[in-house]
């Protein structure tokens, strides 16, 4: 199912997914001028944000008994910002055709900026480097004027202005004047409002899973065993199990609920893991066969086995069980005996069962 063209099919198991979804819906409704309501469910309670032509008109109107003159626009804006503090909200968008007559007209992008900046705990800068699907970022020049009107501090505006030039993501997070965790939250907030160019679509923040780990290790050029999550001395069975587990997590056909960007990242990781698995299997097959005991010990074991089989053949011949004797003689011949023993074995094979006496 899609809301306003957004690929929301299944709630993602990620602490940031509900916040991202709420921010993306509000920002998309603002840019498209949509009318409808956003239901935010958490811990058995449902909060409803009503939007008219892309602007927030009211919140919790159907769930709270109150008079219109006691609720101001500031109260509604604050309630909407507080929704970003919920632990794991489940967010649903419902389109509406008829506009309601409400007095409050609050810009959702202001709410998104303020709400996301509160949740700096969700955006670890180290993990965010892998989750941003772009090596460099640049602010859309058309959005520079909008940034000046957003509820950002002076330091945050200066941080955003520095992004007019394409910059690698690690440098943005650690060398742009803000603490890394603060800078990460600012980047996510600006992304949700569509401030970046097309290299980073609004709300596109893949989960930090095996997909991100494998892609990071592929870029770093680590050895094939580490790509599969193994050590270099792993057994062949462990290699097979590791690749089978990765296949379940990376194969795009098993991830139909992800966005197109995430599915493309999963395909890249799956191809890289498959190639690492093939190289690892080929290298294992081409290794010389080695044993854990010396040649003299192997020869001694072979000699003991030959003596045992030869003894059985001689005993069976002496007791008149010629068929059993010939069977053990054939087995002894396959063990490369000496010429003397081979002659004895051939004599055993020439013997025939004696005909039974006729009464």
C-alpha cells in the first residue's frame, strides 16, 4: 500500500522507522498540499493530526473533549512536536476529500524539524554513515531561503549553509561545527523536508542491518571470510551455513516491503556476498590434501589392514570356506601387496569349492 506515492508497505523493525515515517508523511503532505489525517498509535493510544491543504489544522480533535477557544495554535504545534518523542509509533495516513474549518494553520515542516532534533539518540553518526545512500551530500540551492525560515539555531543554519558545496558524509558529521550526534539529527531533519538534491531522497534511510555491514566491508576490501561473518579457519560446513543465513537476509525477493533504494542496496550486498562465497569455495577446493599424520604412520596402518585381511583369507581357505577366502583375497589384492603375497592370493582365487559327496 502507498500513501501519497510513498513506499510504506510494512512497518520496519527499526527504532527510527516510526519517526521517519511520521516526518516523511507530514513533509510530503506539505509539499503536495494534501488534505487528510495522520494517525499515530503508541501504547494503546491513538493521536490524530488533521491537515488541510498541507497545513496542520488540529490534533486529537476526535479523542479529546475540549472547547475550541481553550486550545491555541501553540498548543497544537507543541502536541505535534511531542509525538516525535514516542518510542515506537505506528503511523498511518488517511486521505480526505472535504476540508475542515479550523483556525490553526501550522507548517508541518517546522514540526518535523523541531521533533527530529529532539531525537538525537536515534541517529548515531557512525551508523548513519552507512545508512545514508550517498557518498557526498549537497543542499539544493532552491532550499537555501527556506532554511533561513526554519526553526534552527544560528549554529545549525551555519552548518546547513556549509553544505552548498558537495561534501563527503563523514566530513559533514565531524568537521562542520556541530557535535556528531547533533549534526546527524540535523541531516535527517533536513532530508525529511527535502532540502538535499536527488542523491538523497526524503525519508530514505535504510535500516542498519547485514545489508549495511556487507556493503561497508565490500567497499573496504576485507577478505571473503569476514564478509560472510566468519574467521579464516572456518570449516566448509560453517561457510555454507553463513552464506545460507546471509541469503535469507539479503536476497531482494525476500524483502518485498522495502523501498526501491533499500532493495537495490540489498541486491548489491547479496551479489557481493555470493561472489565472496564462490571465491572461498574455489580456494578451499584447490588446496592440496593434507593429513594429520606422517607417511610412515599411514604405511603402518595400511600394513596392519593388509595383514588382517590376509589372515582372514588364509583361515577361510584352511577351514574349507573357499568362497569367503576368495572374497578376502580380492580385498587384499586391492591393497597393493608385495609380489610374494600377491602370488599367494592368486592361488587362493584359483581354488574352487569341492563338490559335495553323493550319497
